[in-house]
């Protein structure tokens, strides 16, 4: 996130808009329900660390950037399943 105060939802909404992606398309791409993406963009929930990794991969961003944007303070290795 940038230095201005913003929420993860605002950040994700901007990322999707910059890529011309709709929430339902993004949800399909990362393998989650459209309602989950909607909850993230509306600030109702934050994604899990596992979801952060999927978001980062789909948006071609470094995983630590997305993990930090979602408010997860520490960076852990990806889950093995």
C-alpha cells in the first residue's frame, strides 16, 4: 500500500480496476467465491495468508506486498497444504 491511509479493500479495488478485472472474474482466477472478494473490497473481511498468496500470484505482485497490504505483520513461508 502507499503511504496514504487506505484499507485493504480500497487497495484491492484499485488493483482490480487498474487491470480492468471484475470481482467475479478475479474470484474465479484465484479459486474463491465472489462473495469473498466482495467482502474484502467492502472491508468486511481480510483475506487469509493463503488467499494473499493467490491474490499476489494472480496480480503478479510480490507476495510480501499483498500480505502487508492485508495487515498480516509477519511474513511466513507459503503453506504446503
